[in-house]
C-alpha cells in the first residue's frame, strides 16, 4: 500500500473512532497502535509505553497543570466583579462605552488565565448581566465576548503556547513574550470595531452612567490592583530571567491563593473545587498529548511526515501560499476538533515542512495560536460558542452569526503579522539580546 493509501486509511480510522464517541487521547493512541502494528516492524506495545511515559514526564509540561489550576482558583474568586468595577468608569467616554469592558476584561484576565474558555466564562459571568441590565443589545454584547475570550490563548501565559512549545521543541518563554504585542493588537482591533459599530448605531448604545471625577475613577481602579500584581509576578519573573515558565506557574498558583484568601473567598470548598477542576482539565489535556506523541512516533516509523513534507515541497508553494493553505486547513479542522488536539495532532507532521520553508518556529507558533483562536468560534465544535450557549441559552448558530465580525478581525490580525512580522519577533529578539 502506498503512502497515500496508508494516510487515508489512518485518517479514516481516526474519524471513525472519534465519531463513535471514544475519548480523543485514546483515539490517537489507538490509531498509532494500528499504524505501527500494520505498517512497521517495531513492537507497538513497547513503543507506546516508552513514548507515553516520556511525554507525560516532561519537566516543561509541568507548567501546564499549574497554570490551569491558577485559572481555576481565580475563576472561583471575586476577581471578575472587582475587574468590572475597576474598568467600567474608564470606558464610559469611549464610543460603545461598557462594551469595551468585554475586551479589556478578557485581555487582563487572559494574562493570568491561559485558557480561552475560562476567560470567556469568567468575564461573561461578570459582564453579560451588567450589560443586559443597562440595555446593551445582546448580539454585540455576546459577539464581542466570544471574540475577546479568544485572547486567553494569545496573551501569555497561554496553555496552547505551552502545548505548541513542547510539541515543536520551541522555547516557551520566547513564545510567551512573542504573544504580547499580537495580543494587544488584536484587543485594539476588537475595540476599534466596537467603536465603529457604536458610531454607526448611536441609538442602540445606552446613555452613560453617572459621570465620575478623575479622583473617583482612580479610587475605583484600586480593584484592579490584585490582578495587576499577579500579572507582574508571573510574567515579570519569566521576562526578567528570575524564573522559568514552570517556576513562574508555581508563583502564579501561590499568588492566586493569596488573592483568594485576601478577598475572603478561599475556603475548603473553593480550594477543593479548584484543585479538582484543574486536575480534570489537565488529565484530559495530558491524555491527548500522550496519544498524540505516540501517533507522531508511529507516523515517523511509517515515514508519513517525511513524505508529506517532500510532497508539499514538490508543490513549489511560496511561504504565503503555504500559510494560506494551513490557515484554511486549521479553520476546517477546528470545525471537528478542539485547539489542543489540533496542535498536537499536526505539529509533529508539519514542523519539518515549516523549517524547510524557512519560517521562524516562534512566529509560526503565534500564527498557529491565531488560527486556533478562529477555530474557537467556528461551529460545530467552537469551545467559546459552547461556553456562551451554556451561559445564555441561545442557539449556537445565532451566537456564531453575531461572532462572525470578530472572526474576520482575526483574519486581519493574521494578515498584519504576515506583512509586519516584527509585531511577533521584536520582543523575542530583544529578549535574546
């Protein structure tokens, strides 16, 4: 059987097992075992044991459960309500007024969460009731939250950047700092769209709340101090060279526990719930990563990545054409798989091709995060759409429709980092120097 036949057989097996409802991690391991048993001379059981142990015992990967736990702790504190109080007074004079709280809140929470779904859920729990109470239209409130929630993937620390860094063997600290400027750029694009929407539809924007003096605004801003201190502690320790990404994650967990205790929301129940929630999410991710590591090994033994890289190279695609094809590929793949599964399934196969095309792996990591963000808001498996459907009880098709403008803004962001790659590479280069 030729390479194409083997590829089609394994892809068919993958989707068939996924469609039967088997967990993604077990599906990946099962397809890898099938591939090695049928098309390789190495014993599959021995290879599976060694690979899964190797992927699960990675020191770099230790940052992942810690960042997940930190997000779970903050999700159960008063942090989100305090953020609304601190941000709202400064947004009243902007076109679109309190709609910008969605974007600013998601950008700030993204810097301590690392998860798109957690960012969307936490800020939504805070902002949607407040916006509805003041009379803001549901469409723009929910759409802007779904779009801005994806900032949880791009603004460091980011769970998907850790996954990409481990899979592609790229420095996680470099990826984190590379995500800062694109994250700010995307937040500004979202806010710019909200301002333009408000100027086109002035009758739909409710009047401003009571005007506060500058001093009163500053007093309300004190509610932002805990989250700002946590961001400084986590990211500052990485960028100053004091701590690795893993050590900074531990700093973040301790900081989140201290904030929770200071707010009076840390008790045995919240501690237990946050620990169990973080453990469940990490176990799911770890199983996917382990299955994907075994699948990558199996593909290597069969020779598929090398043949795929050679085939793509033979097409003579330019860098731009290759990235355009990959963007469409990931958006389509995002209709069926979650972001972490997409990254771990494909990076092992794609990295040789990316390196051969001369694309910077750090820049490509940010590109991947942006296209995975698009997948977070594409039905039927858009995680942010699921989160908002659970919160608002709206149809997923309606949520996808009101989120569409923010999808196109992400396409604009991808175009901007292509034409101006310094947006991604400037800070990592300064860090290296």
